[in-house]
């Protein structure tokens, strides 16, 4: 089987996303953070197939490290950072917002 | 006829929420400001939340009065009935008595409005005109939409685009309740426009939707942001569930041996369990269990059990034979194996050993959910199925031990808008993929077909 065929099959697999609350295909999870996968992709998919093997192969070591090499932030940490970032954006362009 | 339900009269509805911060053996660590590393101050949060909710967030007052206008709205569906799950007891052949709080009777069908109504009220009395929030599947967005309508607030919901396209019925619920539901990323915010400029077809993510909702609130002095899980004041508002259950079991002369709920962001688990954690702190013998998915092992592999044995803070996950004996994989941070969406209070209770956590995979949970639907009638929300899987485990344990345990859990919502998830389970889509590792490895190793980010 060719790599593209395998990826097409794997990308179409579905699991329930604990963040969104509905089923998503693996193709979404591996691009959830823009060019990088969701930091939870390993945890969510490891019981279904060899997700680490796949992601190491398609990402390469640098991107894999960027995705999974650091401690993911907690929801509260993310919230606080989003608040500070939003304040900065709104301060620089006060006409934006609603 | 055997009794199935225990009701409370509206006059018996609790008049105060319970704040566990007053009883914690050690205080919660405050959240830190990302720029300074110092504890967040009230003024840091003021552009996002009204001061009356910020005060609740940091309060250590044990009992907090529920305002009369909130009680009036609660009374539309509260007190919720306490049910005895006699059908499931018979199906399992267990001597255990299984009770559940049916939070699916609320208008949006879940426990979420317990805090949505309170948050809408507090924003209204603070003078706020509009609330902004994010949502995935729409359980929270629909609850807040209804609550805002009840108090005459505008509501804007940034719904992750992949969810917006996949969950049209919850989007319709939000719009029916008068909210503006916007697929995220959108052109309404700088955060959204930046994403769309880079990728016009972006399916969005919860992180992007949060950024948009917060920016939307910060940029409008008459608007604030609202969150349906994780935060202390959210869990506080949910404690009405456990306080009602306490009274209902008292009417039967019973006290639970086991109390449990599913733990995603922690609000429905905490809502039922925190009043019983209080009892445990004061000497009651009760087991309290957070049921969570193996796909997001927040608690069962959480920081307090996992990191301490992992001083390098890294854990190579992959078995060496998978990639070859000469391949040394780059490390994966232990934290990457967890879901970091849990409420700080719930994580703290686990650290204090006041609760325990058990993980269930999605096949186990849907198996339990289907068994529930076939024995009790109601179709549970997929998240609720985690709690039901834990109930089944506890009930079968009681059977093995020959004990008449009293089990209480939070039936946090119905699954009538989640039938696609049941369809995926019933059609066998959620099982392990059959392609062997070796075949994946051989096919992928020989290709440069995948562009590297």
C-alpha cells in the first residue's frame, strides 16, 4: 500500500474530540494547530493506531519536537495568555473588536 | 409500584451555593500572570469578567447566596429529579442501589445552564450589555444563549468552524434563543483575520475561538467574556446539583457510598461531588470518583502521579522496536500525553487524595451508554457515558462483594443532539485500526511525499 493511500485511510479515521465535544477525523487533529498537530493528538489516538510513528514520519524531528516536546499549557494558562494577547491587540487597534 | 423518582418542592431548592475553597485542607494555588509570573490580580481580569464574578472566583466564603432572580430562572427546571436506576440494577443483577441526578431536564438538555444563568445575571446587574463566548459542539453556547435571552443580554458565540458545519442543530438552538453564532475563524477580530489570511479554509480550533471571543469582549466596554467550565465560580454555581441530591437522599434515609461524575472540564463532576467532598473532609466515609476518557488522561496520568517519577520531565513513548533498534526517538514531554483542560479545584482535590480518577476508553463508554439507553430509556450525552461506565464498574464490584452499596452519579445531559456519535459507535468506526504498525512503517519510511512544516 502506498503512503498516500495509508494517510488517506488514517486521515479519515474518526474519534471523539474532548475539546470540541464531537467526532473529528484524524486529518483535523494533525493540523489543529495550524501547521502542527493538536498537542493532544498522541493521547487521543495512541489506542487506535501507531499515531506517534505516523506523526514522526510526516512531521520530521523539528516539527515533532515543536508539537510534543514542551509541556502543554493548562486551560487556565491558555485563558490568561489569551486575555493578555487580546488586551494588546485591542490597545494597538482600538477600533477593532465588535 | 417501586419508587423511581425523588422530587424536591421548589421551596426546598437550596438558597446558597457551596464554595469548597472554604474547606480545602490546603489553599488553591492562584493562577499566575503569564507576563510577570506573579499571581493574577482582580484588575487583570476586569476587562474580561465583571467584578462580582471575579469576587466569587477568589472568595473563600463557604456559602454564597443565590440571588432571587437566578432562583426564579432555575425553577423552570430545578430542582431536578433524583432517579433510581432500577432498570440498570436489574440488567446488571447488582445489589447496589443506583441513583442519578437527571440534569438533562434543563431546556438545553445539560447541566450547563446552572452557571450560564448565574453568569448572565451577574453580568446584567454589573451593567454589561453583551456576552461573548466560544463553543465547540455547542452545549455551552446554547446554554449561554438561553441564559442571555432570559436576562435581556445580547450573546455572541464564536463556534469552531468544523463544529459549526458538523453540529447544525445546536447552532440552530443558539439562534433560536437569539444569539449570534459566528463560525470561527471569522473576520470579526484581528485574531480571526490573521488566521484567515494565512489559511482561508482553516477549520478553526477551540484556541482560535477563545482568542476571538476574548478579543471581542475586551474591545467593547459594554461586553464581557463568559466561560462554562474550569473556573472556580463556574464550579460554585454547579454545586446546586449536589446540594439537591443531598436533600433527596436524606428523604430516603440514605447516604451514598460512592459518588461520581464524568470529568472533562470538571464542572459537572464538581457540581454533584463538591458537597460530598465537604462531608469527606469532615470525616464521612465516601468514595468520590472522576470518570474520564483514556483519550485525555488528565487525572489518571496527571501531573501529581506522573511527573514526580519523571525528573527529566520527558518520556519517550515509542517502543524501540517500532522504529528500529538504532533509532533513538526525540523525547515527548510527559504533559503531552495529558489533557490539560481540567478545573484547578478538581486537580487540587486529586492531589489531596480526596477524590480518585478512573479512565475509560470510548468503546467502553458507548457500550455503557447503549446499555443504559436500553435499560433506562434516556439516551445519555457521550460525556455522561463515562460516568455510566464507572457506575457499571462499581455496581459489578458491589455484586462480586455482595454489598448493597448506594451509588450516586450525575447524569449530566441527554444525547439527543449527539446521535452522530452513537452512529459512529454502532457502525464500528471507533474501534482500533486494523493496519499493522509494520505496514504503516514500511509505507511511510520510503516516502518524502509529506511536506515538512
